[in-house]
C-alpha cells in the first residue's frame, strides 16, 4: 500500500512539474511529451508522456471526448473536458500499471 501511494504522489508531482516547466505561450515541449488541456470551463495545461496515448484508459477517454465534442482542439493541444481530479486519477492509474 505504501508503494502504491508513493507512486501516485510521484505521478502527480511529475505531471504538475511538467505542466509548470513548459512555455505556455509556445510549443516548447520536451521530446516524447504532448500538451493536454483539461477542464470543463477553465482549461489547465498538462504535459504528459506520449506513451500514455496508447494506454486503454486514455484511449477510452479520448474516444468519449471525440464522440461528444469531435476533433475541435482550439487550444493547440488535445482538449479534454473533464475535471482536473478525474484526469489526475487517470494519470495515477496509468502510472500504477
């Protein structure tokens, strides 16, 4: 249980660190990462590893977003209209596997 909690905390810190260390006004993102804008009304930018895009949890989320909202991503990165908490839960699950 302690290891699982430590991985979740580490995952959250890595995602938040990545979101803070990118240049929000430009496309400067480290190689192997992509920008994801998360939020229902106010969008928050996260930078995630590209490898997450192949994970079943993430593919399901992207399929739901596509069905409901189409391919319009006006922020310049993937736009996912869900709460920050839901997205962070998904990321922590991906880091567990």
